[in-house]
C-alpha cells in the first residue's frame, strides 16, 4: 500500500457517496411524477458500487495529478445506476389528469422513508471517508515532522 492509497480510497468513497446522494435527491424530487420523459411513471433509481482495482504501475507524478490511466484506483467506484423494477403503486384519483378510464393513477415506486434512510446512510458514509482522509493527512504530517 502506497503513501497516497489511503487518501485515494477515501476520495473514491466520497465521490461514490456523492453520486448516491444525487440519485436519492432525484428520487425524492420525482416521488410524485406520474409521467416521465418516456410517458411512464418515474421509476426509483439505485446506485451500484463496485470495488476499484489497481490498473498498472503508476509514477509519482501520475498519482499526484490523478489524470493518468495507470494510476491506482483503490477503493470503490460507481459501476452504474439502475432502475428499481419493483411494482408501481396504483391509487384511486379520478380527478387526476393522468388517471386511466377506471380512475386509477399509476404512481412511482419511490418510498420517501426509504429514500431518507438511504440519504442518511450516504451522508454518514461520506463523513466517515472525510474522517479517514483527515486521519491520513495527520499521519503524513506527523511522519514529515519526524523526518525533520
């Protein structure tokens, strides 16, 4: 494990959790959207994480810049965002503009309690990664102080 691997792992976790928070926010914003761009009710989205593996032998400069393809990618990455295929809710509301001939409206499969729980979980995970990054930074600083 290299000098900057702890920071790299924490940074990847922070980036992944930020994406997760964005998706949860989108779900909450569309909890009442009965017609999305495709004409169907909005479907809840979920983020899929994947372990990030090492991809070659990096140079010191490539690690610092973070732009090289051969830089190590320790931690986690977002491998995709998928739609939840669980059943959509149907409610009786004959006055709704999107009601069918029987007066039922098909609503999104978004549960605000589940979304808020996911948002809290993502926020706490983000905070844990910030703490790990700060701890690594403190250790690096103390190591440099010892070497003086």
